[in-house]
C-alpha cells in the first residue's frame, strides 16, 4: 500500500464532495487486499481504499438539497468507487456530523452503522428479541450492539475477557467465544436466542446450534463456507454505474441507518469507539493492526 497523487474527484448529480478530516478502515478491506474475498468482491488493481469518511462539504452536485458548502457531515462513497482514504471524497450517502462525535468517531462511523443496520434489518431485530453478536468488540460489533439495544433487544456479545467490562458499558451481556459457546449462551438466554449477527467467523455450526435455524444467522465475516451451512453472507458491493456486478449476492445498502445514528448520537445513545488513529501516510500500519483482529472498536485515518 502507498499514498499517491491521483486526479481530483468531483461531485456528480446526487453527490457531494468533502474535504476529508478522518476516514475509516474496515476489516473487509484488509480481506479484499489479501485476496481472501476475490470470489465475492473482485477488484482491479491499483485499487483505491476507503468507503467512509467525515469532513466539510466543498462541492454539492446537481439535484442535492438539504446540505451546503461548509456543512460538517459523515457518510459513504459509492461502493464501486471507494476512495474515501484521501484528501477529497465524493459521498453518495451522508448525514450531519453529530455534535457529540469527534472527527475520528465520525470518520469511522458510516460503514459500521450501514452494515449493522443492514444485518439487523435482515434479521428483523426488534423489541423483546435476544440477539447474539459474535465478535462484539470490533468496529462493526460495537455499533451492532448499540443499535440492537436501541431497538429494544437484549444483546449477548462475545469477546475476549479483557473486553467484557467494555461490552457491558455498551449494553451487552458479555461472554467468551470458543469451545462451549452454546452452553454459555444458553445459561445467559433463559428464553433462547432469536438471531445471531456474526462479525468474527469460524464458528457457524455453533452459532446455528444456538439459534436453531441457519436462516436466523447472518455473517459479515469472510467465511466462504456460509452458503454450505445455509447462512447468508451479507456484503454491500452492488453493481457499479455501468451495471457490472461487483459482488455475488450483494444486499441493498441500509443508508437510512445514518439518520438513525445521528438521532441516537445526539441523545447520547450511540458512540463510536476508536481503537487507534493513524496519519494517512501510515495506512499500511493501520492495516497491520486490523489484521491482528485485536483492535477494540474502529481504526481510523486522520487527514
């Protein structure tokens, strides 16, 4: 990975451009870079990274209303274009930056919010449900816990023991992952588990046993055995602007979650834990940290 000078992007119809203050890094992008997802999300090299960013609007495309130059926003790029890890980013979905969020938090928010909303919507998680979030201390897991709690669900989250107090602070009942998971979860969920959101991978048979139905498990991990287990692998790599499919079985992006996130953040009910912030020119080091799978919360780049 390296930083390079490229042609400056501009906002097209229905888009805005921001001068980026912070942008996010997702585990999915480290997997794309490694080639682990080549059969699901193929890319052409050289490949520009970053799908989420926060900054100040400096261009507004035709047809855009409700936002103007100088506004502070966070949001997402077109998944087929990416390019948010840069000085300028063109956003296709956005919302006002909550006053309670720093630039680092806002820069790392949109991807996790969209992904968590997409999966919780697919699982129809609502009040009175019990949800297991596997890998609850990561960048998406931390957001999924809070959004599920905001919907009125009870949440059990798996993480290393040193992250258990952290999960409690987000509203989850923590437990460890690994052998014996099904028994531990049964001891915490008197009425059973209604849905499983897998952010970690590698434990699908146990997760199916816990919920009793593979259709009630959705994974975002690069577990390419998901289909064989009858589990849906959710990702948001749709067709590009020419109609070329970039990913098999992509789900519609749940960008409506951005507005919900603003409401919750303004009420003090949604925070974006930041594991580490790196300067843009240290993006390779940021990817190395992500690959350890031990970062608690979101890894971001500051500009």
